């Protein structure tokens, strides 16, 4: 087993070191660095135009960084591109499928491109809930079905690295949940997952760590919990019925030294009805750190 | 664990297989291809399969027709079919179309009754030459010469000029008496049209892939852009070549020098595939691709159309990319010339096919790289 550069574990499945990329004179990615371990899900968060898709194109070998280095599974992507592309799975933001081909034909085609000879398309389609529609042409698929087929396509080669660009964007809750389940399964079997999204709730629920990217730069990289604790504000909303029958709602900040006293004071002066705690959201943290929202 | 990467050939084969499957599912192009094949085959069979180089000449009075007929026999390649008429009015009617029962002629020579005597005594003779409106200008001129020659023959006086070789000197291949029938002339044109139809089909497939970004999904697998482009080129050449071959079989035109014919068609297929790569990577949608495709292909059809009207092609037509292919197609299919004999045309066709294919390759590679 190889040692990582920092000596804390195995070599990261994805290692991005000081990567830069420009479209002509317009810089899109400026000095981004991060690692993703095997079995880890990293949420890559940022608004449109932040540099997420450009970073993904560099990770998948479509673009070559102007500066910096990308390693996948311990090997330099620049020199082992084809071999590494055989070990990664990619799900694009746009539904780039062939309308005239069926789900099964899609999977067989991409299996051939990966050199997979023992593909069971039925089993793979069953994992994403498409087992009954595998023979149908994609032209007749709903948006959710297409997205699930995209995920299945990304899994034809049992990838060790899974790169997903907005995998549940615009999906109904059932389809989105199905896709999240598959992503978790992949992480549990040791696959490194990089997922871009601007859905903070999804990132919070799915990602072990999140990275904030804005204007081509990485602003933060940590677990959602630590980011919220470090940069967010917790509060409690206390509802009290006064003696005259009116209901008061009081917001008490939970951070600070005299938190207990403030909370106690908020509950006096009437009948305590409810106490709701409000945790800081990732979106609030993102706004605080970058000065802008995610959409 | 990493598995062995598929070979380049396996990758290209997988993409070609997928492309052909997509093509077979595209109702529009399958229908267009079928209609084109049927239509071109019908056009081919409707074309006349022989050439009538004979000019029907009417002579009044009828007594002089035998003299002119004798003159025609002496120079058989002239192809004069002489018909005698009793009166100038009957001759005019024949030139106008002949009426219900009377014969029709293309040219009429109305000679005076005392034509022979007047010519023999060197007196002035007035001859009227009638021609139908459809008679080409060169035939009109020839008929006045025939009238003069007739006078000279009858009077016993010859031209005071000696023509070397006894006739005109033809520069290039003299096809007098051996002209290609229209069916023969239209054959390469139809084959080329089939190739063009298939190139538009491929261009449409490529532009759809560019628009839907499915190409990106391929290039993040072990397949390289070169595999993708090779596969597209192969698909295009395969589609065009097979359809062209099918047309040749349907029209029983796999004749002449078959190896040279197949080589010419293969080069034509590569040429149109290159154009398909170029237009497919540039077109944004179906109509845009179609418009671009037609814009590119019209100049290529000029040498094909020129084959229908020999002598109409200007020198610049010879530098068009399709000229070599078409000349090789005609040479192989109609005149049975072999690869060696057609080498100049085949080399020119190969050079153009390589250049256009390289240009298309570059355009699509650029499109994929920046998608």
C-alpha cells in the first residue's frame, strides 16, 4: 500500500495540485488544489461559472491544465490518460445520450470502449431502477430516467474514481434519492466520488467533505459540520405564550459564552410552547465566505 | 483493479458499429437513401441507351436527293440520312415537324430545278437551307457547307485548298461515331449523387453528436479523439461506398474495368466523408448542416454535370476536387480503362480526397477538443 505525501494514509484517489486553466485570456481556474481519498465523497460547490465544470474537464482528461498537476489513483493524468480514463466513470451535466439507442445498447457500447467483456446490462440497469425499460429507446425516457441511465453508464467499468457533474439537477425527489443511494454505494465499496452541485442540502447529506469554489479559486475545504461550526451561526427560536394570550417568538444566538443564560431568559414570562434550533446552512457559510450566493 | 485497454481497432470498430446502428435507426436518412437509390436507378433506366448521330436532311426536288445521298455515303461518319421531297412546300412542312403522316427532317435544302445545269454552266444558284428551331448552330453551319460541297461535286470543281489527311484534325480523343449514350454519361453523375446523399447523412449524424455533446462522453473513455475521427471517416466511407456499389449493381453498371471503378468510387467516398466531417462539425442543427453541405457539394457537382454536356467544361473545372474522381469513374465504367491508364485522374482524386479529409479531420478534432 502506498503512503500519501502527508504520511496520513494511502495515496489519494484524486490529487489536484495548484491547477490553472484559462479560456484565452480569461482565467477559469486559478491555483486549485485538493485531494479525494478512496471511499470519500467530495462535494464541489460553487455557482455557475465558478470553475467547477472546467475542473472536471481537466480531471477527465478533456482539458490539459496550463499549470499544475493532476494525479488519479497515484498516476499522472498527463502521461497515463488513456489508462486512467479506463478506471474512471463520468456523468456529465448535460444528458448526452443517443436518442435512437436503447438503455442496454448504451451500456454495451460504453462497455466496449472500456474493454469490459462481462457486462451484465440488466443488473446494472436494475441498480438504477431501469430494469424494465432497458430495451426502450432513450428518446422515450423521462428526464429522471435519462439521468439514471447516465449514472449507469458511468458505472459500466466499475470505476475507482467517479466524477459526477450535477447528477440530480432538476430531478424529482424519487429519482434524486435513487441516484444518491447509488453514489453512497459506490463510496462504500471504495470508490472516490467527486460530485459538483449547487444544491447545498444534497452536498450536506451526501458529501464527507465539501469544497467551495468561486471565481476559479478554492475558498474552503472541510467537512460540512466543521465549516458550519467555524463559519456559521447557530440559533434557537423560542415561542412563548404570554399571560395575555399573545405568542412571542424570540431568536437566541447559541454561540458565545453566556448562551445558557440567554436561552433561559428567553423562556420566561409565559408558557413555553416550542424551542427550535437553527443550524447554519452551507449556503449561509458559502455566502459569508465568498460574498455571493450559489445561483 | 485496471483491466487491459481495448485495442485501437476494437475502439474504432465499436464506434463504427454504434454509428451504423444510429444511422439504421434514423428514419429520415434511411428514407432519403432509399428514395435516392430508387430514383437514381429509375432515372438511369429512363435514359436512352444509344446515340443517334445521324442528321436527317430533306432535299427538294427529290431527283437531287440521290446525288446528295451518294455524297453522304462517301463520308459515312457524317451520318446523313437524305430524304427527297417533290416540292419546297413539302420540304418546309417536313422541317416544321412533318405533319401527321409525312416524314420529318432536321434540315432542308431547297435547290432550284435546274440546279445541276446551272452549276455545271457556272451560273449563279440560290439555295435555301431550312432548319428546325432545335437544330444546333454548328449543324446549321455544316448544312451550308454541304450545299456548297454539293455544288462543287456536281460542277466537277474541287476546292483550291488541300486538307492535310483529307479531313479535319481532331485534338484529343475523337469520339465521332462513338459518342456515349446519355445513360452512360449520366451513370457517374448518379453514382456521385449517391455518395453526396450519404455524406449529408453522415454530416447530420456528426452535427447531432456535436450538438448533444455525446462526443464528450466518448473521449473520457480510453478512446482517443483519433479513434473517434477514424471511426467517423470509416463510417462515412463505408456508407457512401456501399450505397454507390448498390446503385451500380441495381443499374447493372459494374462494367468496364471493375477494379479501377471501385478504386475511383472508394476515393470519391473518402472525399465526401471529408466533406461530411467538415460540415458536420460546423453545422449547428439539421438545416444548418444541410445548407452547409449543399454549399460545399454544389461545386463538386459541376464536373459531373459537365460530363452531360461535353465541351462545356472550362479549364477551371479540372481543378475542382471531384474532377479526378468523375473522370476516373467515366473512364473505368464507360471506356473500360484500367488503373494504370487512369493513374493521372486517380492520383488527382487521391490527393484531393486526402486534403479534404484532413481538413474535415482537423475541423472535427477542434470541435471535440473545445466542446
